[in-house]
C-alpha cells in the first residue's frame, strides 16, 4: 500500500504537469495570435463608387478568417482614415489594401504612408485602386504622382465590359498558381457563362469584367502576372489590336511588396472562386506569407 507521502508527491507531480500543459497551450495560442497578420482594407472613394465594395469587404475578411492568415480591419470614411492611417497607427498593420478606392483620399500623412510601404510592409490594390491619387503629391511639375510611381501604372480609361483571355506570365506566383492548377483540371471542359464564373484552361484565364487600360506604365520595373495579347473587344476602335495590355502585376517598393490586379469591377467577380484564389495569393505575397518573384520580366510577346 502506497504511503501518504507517495500519494501527495504523485498528486503534486500531476498538478505540475497539468499546469505545464496549461501554460504551454496558452503560450501556443499567444504565439498563433502573434503570427497572424493584420491588414487594413480601405474602401473610401472620392470618385465613382462601385456597388461591389460591400462584397469586396466581405470577401477579403472571409479569406482571412478561413485561412487564418490575417485579421481584417477597415477604413470606410474620412474620419477612420485620419484615425487609422497615421504613421503610428499603421504600425499595427502588416499590409494595406485599397479595394476599389477612387480619387484623392484624405491621408493624414502622404509621405508617411509611402515610407510605411518602403520600410517592408505590403500594399495591395484591386481594380480602381489604380484610379486613385492621380495628383498626389500635388506638384504641377511632377508628370506622375508618387502613388502611381509606387503602384507601377495609372488607370487611363475603360470601355464596355467584355470577355478576355488573360495570359499567365508567371505560373509560379501565389496569385496565379491556383489558376494554372485549375487550368490543368479543366481537361477540355466548356467555360460556360463567363458572366457568372471565370474559367482557366492551360495558362489562360478567361474572365468577363470591366477591363482597364493604363498610362504611365513603368513596365521595366514590373513583374507582370497577367496580360492580354490584344486590345480587349470592348467596342473601341482599337479592339483586337495586338500588343501587351496589362491585367495584374507585382513589384518591389523599397523593402515593401506591391500587388495589383485590375479585375474586380463586378460583384460576380468578387464571388468567383478563382478570383478569390487570385487575390488570396496576392495578399499572402504582399504579407510575406507566400514567396513570389518581383524581378521585371519580358513583355508577353517576348515571353511566349
């Protein structure tokens, strides 16, 4: 029969083990929370406001929640921008996302925002994120705004919504790898109604959206991910002309990572599973959670 001292020792050892397990679990939970990234999604507009913005907000937050990769905070108005986008406030975020922003936004510190990205943070923009800050900083002798220089190109115009074949220039980038995988699974299937669902086949992604045309394109410093090999058939006189028309790209900005996709005008696009995988990979790239090249690559016609 065990002595009372032995039983007490065993009980103390068991209690110590339980305490150690509890502390370990708490430490692991804290480490997991610390490892989770934080992004700030900006949907303020000073020009056209897309009706897809609420869906965009829901989609980005859902992707973060489902993957556990990030927690999402929002800037939806001028007051929130002044509160959450000062240099000090931005320190709590690992990346900023401009989801269909437009116009000249009331940033509290313009240079501080650029410095934040250059210091090693991420910046992501969808669709009309390129129709933002055309004049910032407001210096009349600057042909291209500092924001456009950071982004890599500037929205110029668009015409009718249309279906296009976007060619994948980098099949290994986290924003395009899911498209290539889907293309391999297609196995001769019909694309169906592109106005409802996008379709990938081989290294081509077929989409129906409002297709942007750009100016002030800093092509020598861009790593282009998706491009058209001819002008979109959007009702303009240039329709069908051969060339390279950019759809999505990434680049370095100082120590920061920039990802942009011009797609995302329509609510259906934001609900599309392949588009969601496209922006999921782009955000993870900007956050440093997934590796992708930012080395400038040759134009589409030279790469094929």
